[in-house]
């Protein structure tokens, strides 16, 4: 499925993001998880000189994601919303986009509360800009469109977030990505890089008996985050 000019526009946004990410690269080389390798491969294709290959790589990622919206980690999903869906559909479809983003945000933070340590969660939220990523990556219009929905249609915005959380609740035990993806962030992952990949135990996972409370906490955080005054 070829999306023509919309994919080409998304490539430009992704290239800008890749350049920024490269500028922040540090010397520590942490072994990459499968999802990170997939992400790097996409970025490398988009940074390459072969634009036909770049377009095919992005189109392939979008096609697989549309078939199964929980086949990619929530971080990868935010990338795709940021470089393609929000720039293409934001002006006319922001309520549905916010619903989809809220679903991914809830699932992602639920994962982070269960499997990341505090430093990993800080890296996901702040360094990666996880919760605002989908609206910032394509430029300023995404944020403007989101704020327009929140300011002028607050009930619609609140409903979109609530509906997204409901979807996350339905998907939370049936995702097709590796829920341990947040272990790729934080001091533990950095220490693994310093040890050249030797002795890399993940942070202690949250006991399963507390997972229900963790989901409620993630839902509350997402509800608060996507509000006008935040």
C-alpha cells in the first residue's frame, strides 16, 4: 500500500527526529532489544540516500501497524503517529487521533510502571518525550491542533482520552509486542552498556499482584496529562 506524498512528508519529519537523536547519542553502547533494532533499522533506511527504500520501509511499518495496532511497542507507535498520522489527519481527525494516542500512552506507561525503574521511566517521559511525541514530531501544527481540541471542545477531548483508556484496558492482556521494552531505558541499561553486555539483569519487575493498580495509575496519569491545563 503506497501512500505517496503523505509518506514523503512523513519522511522529512522522521529525518529531523533522527538527526536530533543522533546528536544526543552517548558513548555507552547498550545491547539493543529486538524492538530497538527494528527502530534503528527504520531510522537508518530513512536516513539513507535511497528514498525509494526509505519510502518502502516507512510504508511497510505503517501497513503492519494498521493491521495490528499492538504489534509495535507504544514508543514505536508514537513515532508513527508523530511522523505520519498526526501531520496527515490532525486538522480533521484530532479527536480520533487523541483516542489512539491515549491508548498507546496508557499501555506504554503501564509497561513502564511494571518493568522499568524510576530512571527508566524518567528517560521515557522526559528524554523521549513519550506522551507528547506524537504531536511534536511533525512540527508545530500537531500541538496547535491538539490545543484547539482541548480549548474549544474540552468534552470531546476528555471523551477521546477516556475512550483510549478503555481500549487500552481491553488490549492490556492481549498485546503482540514485548511488554518488557521499557527495560531498554534507565541506569540499569546504561550499566549493561558499561559492562559491554555482560551481566545485564533487568530492573526488578513489579509483583503481578500489583499490576491492576499499576494500570489504574497509568490511566490516571494519562487522564491528567492530556488536559488543557497540563
